[in-house]
C-alpha cells in the first residue's frame, strides 16, 4: 500500500480585520490531511467556500480544532460542523475548542453541539489525539481571549503552529519540530500589540531553528510589503528555509528535509 502523505492546505492566509473584511486574502483556516486523518483548523469566514473550491470533502473530517474564538478564526465553524456531520444526520467528529468558545456568548450554536461525537476542551499543557495523530497545546498565548498554539505529531512528522499571540520570551521554548508555521500579522512591532510582528517571527525562527518555516495570517502591513519577498529575506538572514503561505497552497511535509 502506498504511504499516505501529510499535507497542509492553506484555505486562507489573511489575518486581522481589514484583510479579512475586504477579503484581500482568503480567511478559511487550514485543512490538515495527515495520512487518512482529516482535520480542519480555524475555519474563519469563507472556509466552506474555500473547501468546496479546493475539492475537499467536509463529510470526511475527523475533527475541527479552534485556536481561539476570534471571528477571523471561527466565522464558519458552525457551517463546518453542519457539513462534517452531513446536516446532523451523522453523529460524528470531534470538536476541540478553548472553554470560552462555548461559555458566555458562545461561538458554537448549542443545537449543533449534539451533532458531534465529542467535544474536548483545550487547556494549557493539554495533550489530545485524533486517530493516529496527536497534538499538544503547551502554553496559553497572550491574546485578548483564551488562545492556544499547537505541536502536531503525525506518524511521520512533527510540526508546530504558533497562532495569534503577543510575543513573550518563553514562547519559542514551547514549540519544536521540523516545520514551524507562524501567524505574522504585523510588519513592525506595535498596535495591535497582541499579535506577532516580522522581527519577532525572525527571533522565534532563529531560536527554534526548524528545518523550514511558513509565515501566514497576514495583516495589511505584511501584505503590502509582499510576504514572499519578506520570506526570501528571512531565508537569507537566518539560513533557514522560510516560505510565505499563499491562498490554496498545498504543503507536503515530505518537502521538509529530514
Ligand atoms: Zn485573534
């Protein structure tokens, strides 16, 4: 039997309000296809449309993971739960969310929760499993709502995704792996201070030293500065292969040199 690959499909690369509101870039999150396990991460506005456009089948999803409740990450989460469960006709799939996504002012409609096989609450230091894939949420991020990043372990690869957060000194220490994905909203440090900027991303990459890094979740200042040129510059400066994600980009983890 041919070995199944681990592939990440970027259903969007937009971060922050204006790039999302004007859809200068798509904002659908990411589809993680790890062997025969299918996971949807942060289904922001337009996720359903992006999934259809990329010919992905939501009824094949095993899990939906939400890093935090902000709208640019959760906008399409309800319709994606409905799609995963075929309109609630099949009780299936696991939803992983921080507690505040379900508590006051919930971002997940209560009638949809009954469609799911399982709801697991993300916590600091948590360890979770979806079939053969496991992931950790090592540290609560510094962000206005409860937010986690992830260290994923598939049968073949380990990689980390640093989602929205303000920079803090211990941050890089928690994220390891051959590949590092970072949400980089700002070109320069500054307001809104609860997101990472490019110089902070550089510092993190230099400290973690992954074999490759991918930048995504671009705000207006990053987008205007042409992320692909910034990524090339970071590659030259750090000696680590840095790529700027593109809407619809499929990244096969086998591309990361062992
Ligand atoms: Zn956020």
